[in-house]
């Protein structure tokens, strides 16, 4: 599944969107507007995702010790031009991502939180 979405830099759903992409097989999100504002918004969003996604030097953030357990998702940034924002490519990691304690996925074109039973099944424990 390769989803493509577009959001303004000031969207409160940026972190949720990136986490949902990582949990749903990856995809792309365009962050519209000034590239500097888009980068700042992306940095802020990445800090709220657990495990924190890794990426090129500009968006790399310190990784908490618990992230050594599983490979986190990765993000790549493509600058689209002056005042055209950024394109962020999200590649899933080896573990599910959370934002504010919720595991998010895309389903029928919308972000949705998984239930505990769904999380256990996706983790391979059968549940």
C-alpha cells in the first residue's frame, strides 16, 4: 500500500499521519507551504512518535534507549521548491508506531486507532 497525502505545515495531524503511514505499509505526505516552516513542523511531529523515526541528518532526533529493541520507521525528505513545501517519504520499521499511546493506521482513507486486540494480532501474538 503506497498512500499519498497532502497536509499544511500547521496541521495537528502531521504526527498521526506519519505514524499511520508507517503502520500501514508506508507512503508519502506532502507538507505544503514554506519549506522552513514545513521542516520545523516535521521535526516537531517526529518527536511525538514512538519509536522516533530516523532520517537524514536534518530530521534526526535523539533516540531513547528503548528504541534499540526494534528498527523504527524511516523518513526521507524531498524539497519541492521555494514555497512549495516538502515531500516526506515514510518507510515502515519493524515495530508499530504510537502517538500519545495510540497505534494508528489508515483504513478507508481515514486515520483510525487500533484496538488492543488488533495490536496483539499485528505483533504476531495471535490474540
